[in-house]
C-alpha cells in the first residue's frame, strides 16, 4: 500500500515538473553520515513557493544484526521569504515509510513496522555559486508508528532467530535536522531569462553575471 502511495506521489510530481521553470537535486549530508542514502528532488511552483520530495533508504545490516533499515518519503512545500532557493524559508511536510530497527545500544529487540507523520520546519539557503546551494533546516513534528517487536533467541547457538510479539501503536514527537547541498538547474521553455532561477534577481544576478528578468511592458 505504501509503495503504491509513493508511486502516486512520484507520478504527480512528474506532472507538476512539466510546468516548473527551475528545479534542484539535493542530498542531506547528515543523513549520509548515518548510513541513510538520500536524495531530494524539488521544483518551483512560483517565485516564493517550491515543492519537495525527499527519499531516504537504508538497506544495511551491521555486525550482531544491528540495523536501522528504513525507506521513507517526506513530500512537502516551502515558502521562501526572499525568492525560491534563496534566503530563509518556512516548510511543511508529511512523512510515510517502513522501517526495521534493532539490536542498537544494547537492546534485545528488533522493531519492524510503518510510520506516518507531519511536521513543520525553518531553514536558510546560501548560494555557493551559480548552480550550487548549501542549506540548513531544523523542524519538529509528530509521527505515528505501528510496529511489532521481535526478541532475540540465544539458545542452541541461534542468536538471531526472532519471533513477533504483540503489535503496538505509538505516537512520537520528532526532531528534523538537515544540512544539505543542492545542485540547481533551470528549465527554460522559451528563450530568455529563467525568472525563477535563484540567481536571476537583480542583486544575485549581478554577482553571477545573469541578467535580471525583463520588466513587464506597462504600455500595453
């Protein structure tokens, strides 16, 4: 069911991308540092709104069956205080995915299930160059988890044979922290300046040699 929802979100995002004038690919450096492979695609909706779709995947198992495996999608929108992909922003996002976590920090259980949540965040993007941004983001939210716990068996030399116990449902408060770098790209359906490209405003355009967007013709 969750995989179908992911595919639906991706299909809708691809449809919106057709009318987007600029878009980006980003990775969360802090996520990579914790073995969570991740990639975020985003696109502008207008001058101050952008649509985002981060995906996170962790397939790894470590020694003694330690694991933090997960697959999550967190679609959301951002309102930019200055201009898309530039300066401060306020974000809203949803989260959905699956996980299998266990044998960490001395725990004798593995927890497997699904999670759904919502949250808000704030952050800021800094231009490193014409095509590169560095941004930070911090936020808070709530996630609802449905999971089964699996205790380890240690007898007969089979330490990792596990059997499910009762299924549980819990709601947790979450903290969202990200430090990412983004590659910015511009889609130009017609010749001329891409008005939603973050360096296209007058101030940053002078810095990177990009002409400002042409003014509207007031003479009709």
